[in-house]
C-alpha cells in the first residue's frame, strides 16, 4: 500500500454508530482529504478484491453504514462553495446552486449557507448528520411542499469503480455538456434513471465526494406549538380540516402520547410558517424556543435520569411523556429557518433510537395507524411489561423522484416510534412495532431500526416499485461489487 494511504488510515480500528448498536472493525479505516485519496483507496481495494464503504456521522440506527473491508470517514471533506456558473446551462444560472463536500455536518453547512445568505429548503429534526449520510438514506423533515434531501440535489460527484470520477445529473441536468468537456476531466452522466438511483443508494454505487444542491435565499420561520386532545385531532383528521392545515402551512408536524392519561391521549401540534424578517416579534422570549424544552433536550444528565426513572417505574411512562409534551408548548418562536426546523436536543444523539414508517398521506390512515399504535402499546405493557418512553411524531413529505425513497411518487406521512435507548426492552418494542406497521403497509426508513425487513424482502420489493431499475444501475456502475455491502444484500436489493 502507498505511503500516503497508510498515513491517512488505521488498521483494524473499531467504528460504531452514534448509539453503538452497530459496530465494525474493518481492515482499514481511512480519512481521505480529497477525491484523489478516495480514487487511490478504491484502486487499492479493487487490486486486493476488497469492498469500500463510507460513513457519515453514524446517525443511522440501521446497518446502512457498516463496512468490513475499507471504511472511509468523510469528515475531512467539508468545503462549501457557490457552484461556478461557467459550465451551467443558461436556465440554471439564476438558481441558488451550492457545491458541498460530502463530509460536512448539517450544523456547519447551515452556518456556512447563512453566511452566503442562503438556506436549506428543509431538514430533519436534528443537524448532526453529514450531508451525504442524510442524502443517501433519504432523510426528510416535514412540510407537504418542502423537499426531502434527495429532491434538493441537482448534481453529484462520485468516485466509482476503477477510481473513475463521475458527475451524475438528471437527463436535463444543470451542466452544459460542451462546456463541461472543455473544463472538466470528470465523466458526465446525464440520465434520469442513473441519477434517481444514485441519489438514494447507501453508498452502494460509489463514494460521494461533492453534492450540488439547490438552496433558497435565507428565510425566517415563526413557530407555534400547542396541545390538543386526540379525540379532537382525530375528528379533524377524519373531516379533512387537519390535512387542509398540512397542505396550507409551510411546515406542520404533530406528536402523540401513545398512552392515555385520565383517558386522554395528549397531542402536541407544531406549525411553522415562513415570515419576513420585518415581522420579527418584539421581546426576548419570542426569539427563544420554550426554555424548559430547550434545557431538557440538551442536558445529558436529565435524559439519563429519565432513563433510570423509566427503568425503575415504567408504568409511569404515559405521565412522563405528557409532562414532556406539555413542556414544549410555545405561543410563538421566531428564528432563522434552520434554528426553527431543528426540533431536538443534543442529548438525543446518544440516547434516542427509533423505527420510522412511511404511508400514503391521509387523515383516515393516520387515525388507523395511530390507533393500532395505542393498542400495541397496551399489548406490549400487558403481555410483555414493555413500555415505550417517548411520544410518536407524525410528519409529512411531498412525492420524491428517488427510486428508493419511501415517498417515491406519492404524498407521504412518516410515523416515528422513538424510544430512549437502554430502557427495558428497547429493541424488542421496536421489533413489535416493525411487524405491526409492516402489516399495515408501513415502509421502514432506511436509516432507522429496520431489521425486520431482512426477513421481508418480498415486502421491500413490493413497496419500491422501481427497485429493479435501481438494482440494474447499481450493477452497471459497480460491476465488480466494490461498493456492495451486507445491508443491500440483506434487504434483497440485488
Ligand atoms: C437523533 C436522530 C434524529 C434523526 N432525525 C431524522 C429526521 O428527522 N428525519 C429523517 O429522515 N431521519 C432522521 N434521522 C436518521 C438520519 O438522518 C439518517 O440515518 C442519516 O443517514 C444519518 O446521516 P449520517 O451522516 O450519520 O450517515 P451514516 O449513518 O453514517 O451513513 C448513512 C449512509 O450513507 C452512506 N454514506 C455516508 N456518506 C457517504 C459518502 N460520502 N459516500 C458514500 N456513502 C456514504 C453510509 O455508508 C450509509 O449507507 C435521525 C437520526 C438520529 C440519530
């Protein structure tokens, strides 16, 4: 092995994901600093018949990031630049295109974009993921008209088999092929099928080193969070009022307590509307999220003590969840988009774990699924002495073009079942929910706990109608299987 490759790698270094439920000790763990390093790693691996995989922040609870041979951390690659216009087609020059190196974490990306007067159109509830990790498992936020990560991408640069540098775009992509030929040595592929496969592929088609995404000019959001009893919300879900709110509000989500307290399942609604900076409300508190929920989410000790408390006295789970939901009430919080879209606390990094499921968006379906969750929570308590330790969030996402997106070509709602990791029966509860949600047609999120899909390859294939196109593209781009990994095989996507 070349000296440079030795100097940027460690032999048999043990990597684990953030929650430590996935751990691997690959042959070599690399820290590439540029595309050439990655190309050399791929060359070296292919000469030895080894596989290559990259990791982001390790915030997937699933095995999506595990790799046994050569594993690459992308953390040294974090530059952000406005995309040069010289090779762009005329009709793309006015867009807010930004080229982002794959290893940057979203928190830093948000700061850099803000300095450029730009912002991500949407993001998930946290910002610890890398941009490539978030993209490659289909990370979403909420908002029926706000794209998930794969649908913000306009162009991707990858190191493919043989160490070849590829630039992949949709058929009518942003780059002018003639200008590209004069200015770049990368192989330009403009093809919808290849693009919509690669954009959500768990790194199974090559190592992504730069992504061009379309941003929005910086924007401000006003958020309110309020409490409603399930009975009322249920009625509005069935009569269409709530889905109208979802359609007509920029970002909406809600959270439900799976346990009734005094006969009532408490729901907390979050509405976020785009407003101009001039509408900024007066006063210190309007510019801060509810201080209690802020503190609770960020102090590890408080979460750890809740875990201890829940393990000692799990039957109180419903009351504890109610207290947490009530503590998040907020009449108004105003801030920059990324400050408001960030919904969680730092403490969830190590202590949160979940399975999340996608369904066709619709009020009646939400009622059906949530009432199954309530019944399952009762069954878990009665026949397993198992109690879940968090509320159930419901979010909304527009149709996606990515073949392996669980929102592929349909308006989608995501129903999440988060838990505090290391509470009694954590993974057993998630297995029970996976079985139940799959039986209702719920498609598990690639980045969340989804091991039940390993036994249900038939379900995977039936839910992702164009999985075969994806699989064919994978084989075409990766004929030697260099980027293949156990996750793809176990999911039956080969
Ligand atoms: C607390 C918490 C909250 C979350 N909230 C949300 C949410 O609101 N919405 C949502 O949809 N998801 C959410 N998730 C899931 C999370 O966004 C995804 O699992 C995401 O993939 C994690 O990104 P990462 O950078 O940690 O990537 P990793 O988990 O490290 O990797 C993800 C995948 O990308 C591949 N990969 C990463 N970088 C590269 C690269 N450069 N080239 C090739 N392959 C690469 C990996 O091999 C792996 O297959 C949450 C997770 C946590 C822990």
